[in-house]
């Protein structure tokens, strides 16, 4: 165990050094000025905050989610903050025709695309797996297939602009967390789809970057309402998280880890000491607070 700890500390040191000394300071807000972006799931939470950051940086923004009233408010705040333009398209991502339509309408109003930011998630539960495979299928449509559909529709524009796809995932898409079976399934699938596609882009000389964002627990209303009582970790700020994502995407980073300590560092253990990592994860959960189905 002592050797394991030494290895872990050494690896963490190297990882932190790489993190702090590889281009973190190259970001400039002007990089986003006049850029054309679609942000999904932008009526609340991290997506809403990403829209505000892009607005302050002077981007053209098309946002989408289901709730029109919330989207209207986000658009008017984006315009106040300095967006070059801001529009919304309301609808549900369980419908692939809608997913495609968002891209086509954005093309009409923006005349092209620089950033496709895929962030929305469907509603699920935080509890023991209830055996409902139909729910997993439905969640895969919203959390994975609509991402793939929008990517396919946006690729011609992104190739033209040398643009970027930013995919919002989670630690639950990199390692096994309890109580998130359907959600985790969809987030692992995103890694498979986009990591494989990134490799193909290399062979095809496709100048489109893919940034997969691996997030820890963030203080959005939905996350707080679902998990606050059940896990001991303190959530990170949604505003800071949104900025880290925008920076990583603009710098065309392969992956963004936020918060670093709660994502990248535990992941160093995943392939070397998986049982140890699993037991560390379990320590954060107050399972007595979970009301079983
Ligand atoms: N917060 C965290 O702790 C955390 C941790 C790790 C990863 N993440 C990831 O970060 C991203 C954002 O999470 P968040 O906490 O900001 O979530 P959130 O506040 O609940 O926002 C989810 C967004 O998705 C939209 N949405 C829900 N169902 C939809 C549907 N069927 N079709 C289209 N849009 C739909 C919601 O708007 P409407 O209801 O109006 O449609 C909302 O705008 C997600 O990908 C999540 O997995 C979050």
C-alpha cells in the first residue's frame, strides 16, 4: 500500500505539472469574438453559464432546450452581456428530427458554425438500478444519439470553419459510480463515440477538434436537488466550470478535467488499482440516505 501511495503522489505531481504548464495561459477571450456557437441544454445550469461566458466574449449564440420561457430569458441576458447575436430554438432532444433541425436553423441564421457544444441531458434517477432497460434506451437517445445526430449534421460546417465539438461528460463516464447506472451508461458511450471519431479525424485529416469534458460534482440546481444529501463531496462552481469548458474547447484540448482533483487524479488509479478506487468512491456515499425503490 505504501508503494501505491508513493506512485499515486508521484503521478499526481507529474499530472499537475503537465496541467499547469501546458498552454493553460494561452487562452484569450478574443478567441471567441465573432465565433458562431450552438449550446444545447442552455436553459439552466452549466449550459446557461456557458452561454453567458460566450456572450461576454462577443460570440454569436444559438441555444436550445425544451423550456421556451427560460430560453427567452437566457437570450435576453446574453444580449445584455454583449453577445454578437443570440437566438433560441425550443424542443426535445429525444426527437432526432429536432436535433437535426437545430443545426439546420443555426446554419440559416449564422451562415456557418465554429463551436458545437453538446451539454443537455435527459431526466433520470439517482438510485439503485430499477431494472428498467426501456429507460436506458430513452436516455441513450437524449444523451448520446442526439449528440451523434447533431455532430453529423454540423460536420460540413465545422470542416469548413476548422471548428470544434465540445462534449460535456462526467466522472460517471470514466469510472463506475453507484446509483447512476442509466446516466453512466450514456456518458461512457459518449467517450466511445467521440474518442473513436477523433482518431478517424486524424486519418481523414479533418481539422475539427473534439474536446471531451470530464466533470465532477457541480453546484447546478438540478445536481444539488438530486445528490446533495447523499454524497459528502462539496460541489464546484458552475460559472467556473463553464469557463473551464469554454477555454478547453477554444484551445482545442482533447479533454477537460474539472475539478482536476476530483476527476483526473482519481482516474490515475483506475487502470492500476481499480478495487482501491472503487472503495475510495464508496466512502463518499451516504447510502443510508438513499430511499430504495
Ligand atoms: N451538475 C453536475 O454535478 C454535473 C456533473 C458531471 C457532469 N455534468 C454534466 O454537465 C451537463 C449539464 O448538467 P447541469 O447540471 O447543468 O444540468 P441541468 O441544469 O439539469 O441542465 C440540463 C439542461 O438540459 C435540458 N434538457 C433536459 N431534458 C432535455 C431534453 N429532453 N431535450 C433537450 N434538452 C433537455 C434542460 O432544459 P429543459 O428542461 O428546459 O429542456 C437544461 O437546459 C450535463 O451533460 C451533465 O451530465 C454535470
